[in-house]
């Protein structure tokens, strides 16, 4: 059983209870305008090129077997993303760690070898393992196998998902899930499609499915100015959370931590110029949501 993983983050404390290891899966059916992990969207390995560190040695050009790298007039290089297959040859040739492959194939045993290094921390803090991404449900067989082994070893499992997955597939995954962190960006389907590239019918359906199964769930809402950070949208999400069981809601204010990755992938950042919502506006939206009887936290 193999999966494509772009990061394994130990000592994570924001993706579920206690101290955790977060496993970041590559591949996502959504293309959110504010995505802080753009390297997670494609299922296959990609090259990150950190231009500001390049010393123009051009060893990568000579090394590339597909001739996907060409020198520019200014001495920097361009990568033809259609020709590049993420083989990693250029990464090995680079002496300055400018080119880095994001996305590596792991077996379940290889992931567990890393996870099990911190067993004492999980036991002492009530932590465990979180599958994030990208969208972990885009690799359902690998995810289920990983979580099944985690639970057999007594580890708490958290699924961080956008919910855009066939309900039958999700049900099979949920057999090995202790907590779901469930992203809901918007209730209005047209707005959701504008912001993420897909409608939200299956997402809302699956939120209700998880609630019916009585699996602990926290709804997480990224608050993006000029996108979904409106009273109309947040109150609609609060109403849904109340209707399906007074589910806790976490508000995640917009940040720009992933902006530099876009340049490294030769992608234009979609929200250039958008600033974080002022804290008083965030708290106002949270108070409006609490009026529906659901617990609301602002997670920075």
C-alpha cells in the first residue's frame, strides 16, 4: 500500500487534541483561492524553485533528463511544468537547496515508523495522528490502512477533510476515525463553486452523515475577506451546525503564510492584496454564530 505524502509534521498541536503527528496527503479536488498549501493540490510530485536562493549555477539544466529547465535572460531558470515529471534529478544536482521535490511515495509502514517515534508524547497528552492535506480522502485505501493500524496501536485518529468525497467512500474511512475536522467554506453552492471550483452538495450531505454516525466533529471555517467572511455566510454555517447537533465551530482567520509557495510553483497568487480580517470583525461574526447555540472558537 503506497501513498503520496508531501509533509509529515511531528509535534503538531493545532490539528486535534494533544501532541500529534500530522500527515499531509497530496491531491485535492478543490482549488480554494486562499489555499496555503498549493503544492498539495496535484496528486503527483512537483518541483519547488526558490528563486531568491538561486546562484545561477545551472546544474539543474544539465541534469534534467526531460529538458524541462531553461535559462532566462536574467540568469534565473524556468521550468516547463508539462515536461517535468518530478523525478528529483534537478533537486539532487542543486548545491544550494534551491530546487526541492514536494511529494514522496510512502508505504504505510514507512509512515508508521515516523509516527511511532513519539508514542510517549501521544500517551501523555492524549494526542495521536491527523491526516490532512490536500485532501486525505483522495487516497482512501492508503488512508484507511494507515488509520486502521494507528487505532490498533491505540492512537487517536483525526481526519481533516473538505468532505468532497463519495459518501460510500467516506463511510468506509470513518470506521477508523475518532475525530473529524470538517471544513465548510460556504453554504451557498454558487459561492462555494466560485471560491473553490466545485459545488458543495456532497460536502453538506457528508456533514450530516458524520453527525448521524455520532462521530465527534468540529466544523472549521476559513474566514477570507472579500470571499466568505460575511454575516450571511457565517450565520448560515452556524444554523447548519445547530441543526445537525450543535456542532462546535472553529473560525480560522485568513493568513498569507503560503503565499511564497505560489511563486515557487510558478503560480500567480489569487488573493494578492487581500488583508486579514480585523480581530473585532472576526469576534463580531463569532458572536453572531454563538447566538444559534453553537460553541464557537477563533483559532489563530
